[in-house]
C-alpha cells in the first residue's frame, strides 16, 4: 500500500465521518420538514437542540476532505470541479442556505412567521443537498468522470450534465437522502427525553431503515447498466461476500435494537451499517480515484507533499481528536446518564 | 459577459463577501472573551450580557463565514481547475492546516455557545480563548496561501510543470510574513473600530448609557492598538512589494516611468493611454523614500513590462489610495482616543471623539476590501505571479455568467439579513434600569471594578 493509498484512505475516513455526523444533521432537517402529528413542534425542537452545538464541527469534515483532496490529488480535484460544476454549485447553494437558515432560525426574531420561513428554508435545503451530494458520488462511481469516461462527448449537455444526471446517479442521491434520514432518526431516539417523542422517531427510524434496503436494491439494479465496475466489484470481489454479510448483520441488528429499544446499540450499529456501505463503494472502485482510468497513483501529488500532508494530519489529529471528544462528551451525553 | 470575466467576478464577489465574516470571526471572539473575563472578575451582569451578545454575533457571522468559506474552497476547483492542477500540491498545505484550525474553531465555538451551563467558568473562558486563537490561525494560513500566489516559491518550473515541489518552502514565501501581519492587524482594527463606532453613535445620543460605554471600552481595547500598528505593517508590506512585485507597486502608485528619486502621487487619475497620472499631488522623492527608505532609490515603473502584462492601473491605484487614506484616518482616531484615555478624559462625553469614531464605523471594512483589490487586481494578469496567467487557469465550462449572478444574488440576500439580525441581536441596548447605576458620571474608565483584568 503506497503513501497515496493511505491518504486516499484518510480522505475517505473524513467523508465517512461527514456521512455519519454531517449526514445526520441533514437528516435532522428532513425530519423537520416532515414533522407531523400532535408532537410536531416538539419534534422540531428536538432536531434543533440535537444539531445546534455540533453541526458546524460536523460540517468541517467536508471541508477537510476537500482540502486534502486538492492537496494530495490536485488533478482529480480539477476534473471534479470542471465536470461536476453544476451539481457542486447547487450543493454549495444548499449548504449556504441550510447553514445560514439554521443560524438565523435559532438567533432570529421572535415572530413566528419569520421563524417559520427560516425553518422551511433550512428543511428544504436539508432535503435537496443530500440528493445532489449522492448524485455526485453516483457520477464518480459510474465511471463518467475519468479521462476516458462518458463525460468526453461533444456539447454542453454531454460534458457538463450527462455524467451526473441519469437514473443510476439519481438513485444514489435518493439512497444518500434515505441513509441520512435513517441515521438522524436513529440518533434522535437516543436524544429524545420522553417516551412519546422517542416512539415518533423510532417509527421513523424503522421506516427509513426498511426504505434504505429498497433504495440499495434499486441502485444495485441500475448499476448493472450505468456503473458496471462498481457493480462487479460489489458482487464478485473477494471482499464482497464478507462485507455484505457484515452490512446485513449491522442492518438487522440496527432494526432489532430499534425494535427492542436498545437506543445506544442502534446508534452505533446504524452508523456502522452506513459506513460499511460507503466503504463498499470505495473498495469497489479501488485503485481508481475517478474510474474508469484515473488511479490514485496517477492523480497523486509529489511524495514531498504527501509526506507533509500525512505529518499535518497527525498533528491536526493530536489537536482535533481530544477536542472533538470533549465536544461530544459535553453535549451528547444524555442527562439520564449524567445523573 | 465573457466567461473569464464572469469567473473572476464570481470569485471576487465570493471573496469580498467572505472576508467580512472572516475578519469579524478573528476579532469578535477576542472581545467576547475580554467581556466574559471582566464579568468573572467584577461579577457585573452587564459584561455577561455583552459577552453573550458578542457570542451571538460571532455565532451568526461564523455560520455565514463557514458556509461562504466552504463555497470558496470548492470554487477553487469549480472556477480555476487549471490553477488547482498546477498549485494544489504546492500550496495545499496551508489550506489543510487552515482546515484543522477552522475545525478547532468550530468545535470550541460550539462548546462556548452552548456550554454556558454545562462546563465550569474556567473551561468556558478557555473555550473562548481557543476560538479566538484558532480563528486567528486559520486566517493566517489562508493569507499564507495567497502570499504564495504573489511571490511563488518552493518549486521549479520545467516545461510548464512544477517539479521538486517543497511545500514548506512554499509556505515560507517572502510575502507570507508581511501579508499575514497586515491582515491580522486589519482584522482587529476593522472589527474593533467598527464596533466602537456603532456604540459611539449610540453614545452621542445617550452618553450615560452604561451598556454602550462598556462595549465601547472593550471594542477600543481590541481595535485601537491594531489600528495604530497597522501603518507600520503597511510600510513593511509596501517595501516587500517594491522588491518582489514591482509592477503591483507601480500600479498602486500609478508610476508609469521607472525613475530614481520617484515622487509619491497622492490621489489623481492614472491616464493609461497617455501614460501619466493627472490631477495628483506629488511629493518629490516620496515614493523612493517610502518604498526603499532611500530618497534616491530607483523605483521600477509600469514601463518595465509590456502593457498587456499591466494590471488595471486606475482600479489598483484608487483602491490603494483609498486603503491608505482610511487606514491613516483610523490610526489617527485611535491615537487620539488613546491620548484622551491616557489623560483620563471620559471618552463617552467627548462628543468630537464620538463623532469621529461613529464616522469611522465602516472604514476598516472598506479598507480591507480595498486592500484585497490591490493584492488581487494588482497581480493580474497572473493568478500565480510570473508563472500562470489567470486566463489559463479558468474552467472550460461556458455560461459562467449564470453561477456568477446566482451567487451574487444569494450573497446580497444573505448580507441584508445578517445586517438586520445583528442590529436586533447585538446593538439594541438592553432595558435593565439598574444598570444605569453602574455608571458614575465623570469618572469614565476609572470606576471601581472595571479595570482590565
């Protein structure tokens, strides 16, 4: 395993963290949008409380992944920026609106009508951004973005739109959205302080847990036509069977834990389940960064840069990990556990 | 609108928008920490109120700064893939370090904002200090990356490709120190004097208002020293560009002809067609003296390069003049305030000082924007000075006017809302009658319990 592989792995870890932490914050926005029933307002308050202290820190995982990508794999970053200009710009607008609307909503006025507008903006941006993020992942996985990818055609549409807009990429978008909503619902069962609210999110978690399976099957079926490399990796590679077995175990455990009310177990297992699916994607296209032809080694920066980046990572981790542990210890410990 | 111009405009709008939040994000946590510390020492709730208000301000501005900074990190690839392909491996390092600093800032801001009742007073203040320090660090790292674009080092150019890349040498670009110092001071000066100016405005109407008096004190404490030091760091920066980026200096000073004992042009309109600066007040040998500390030094003019490698001389010259004029104003007002405080004058009752401060509210931010105009426009047509032209770095995607207009509208919308929220959340003075008693007429800064910790 080369130095470039290690750094690609680190970037993937950052993406993984963004998915299970930042993703859940987006999912919280989705549940804000779909808050229903007699406890509508309390559901929304719980989402806001849970996201408040941590969403900024969770968001930075994405920035970390981006800066590491352009430091360690500049040509790949340049290619992604060029071919995915449109969806990434839309993702950015979603991120801007989500983050500022959430802040304005919390620190905003006292009038219900105004608060309502921010709440709606926050919720809709939370719905659309994961869809688009998933779509860009689908575009990479489908092999459209490499040098010899399908993004090589003529004309605006076939270069700047075609690669990321097809049934497969959209199915990955839907999958990402459902996964984020699932994670948020599972986490919120643990955050909820009373039985009724917890039951609300338990029902949502179970529902999205089943929907997640459906979305995965749909994406896999579509991948046969649109992303054969990923599909073949996911089915025929040596690691495929154990990975699927672990994922299945995690998925079933998560649902069982939700069913039986083991909220803490459910939280951990759900995060593992989604992470395993993510790593399945990563492994299926290894050693290609941008299939079908740009490998990790092709796109890697000079060794001097990679070594330094690794050093900076070690240094950064020495500061960050204790700080993060502190943040989550202060805010994510349930009052019951403190008592 | 040509695509290159649209891309440059979008990047310019994004940077101009983000820099305001970045600047406040560096300095406002310092004010918030000072206020909290004073609350802990004096026990007076007015300081707690101030700390909480500034924390809310930091929260609002940090959130917008975080998302607009995310936009910038993506835009490097969305608009300038040619730049990233060439430079990513060389200057990715300061961006990565900035990522970590920013991460630390986000973590401790979360702890600070939501931890009032959850952690000890000491830990809470510590979290505030961590926010202030990591905010300054992340600003410095980003400026280091920009400094490399102005004075690129740490690689060799062979056939248009960078070889022997040394990211550490790239971070040690000769522009790094003067630029980072100038920008960090600018952040404290601009924010401190802006906050002081706003409270001075309210004190003109109600000089006995204890809330505004305390706010003014702390804001001046943070802003005034930086404003006084800024001309010195400006001199360092100018001497640096005289040596390393002579064309930028020539454009800033509208010096068309290379000459020894070059004069300093104040104001004036650079007429590029006639290659002369009209209506300027000229100080003989002034530029040689300022740029090289030698009245007879030879200063390179624009004629040292072909005209197609000139930046836009009027834009750079006017921005530079504006920055220097506003910076001078801020330094003078800061010295004046310092002098009056030294003389134990009650600042809030000094109407002329309050007027001067109130008038100076936006000056720091305008100066910051103008200064970045000088840095960025003054480097054109290069994106990496002498190495890569901006037009060779832009994305091949057509129709860039669409994202430019979209992001401009988005930012205008956000800007209006942020101003409105800040007014409502921070500036409106609290309605707590007993706080009036905290102020004792005539003693100003000297009253018991309000000395700096």
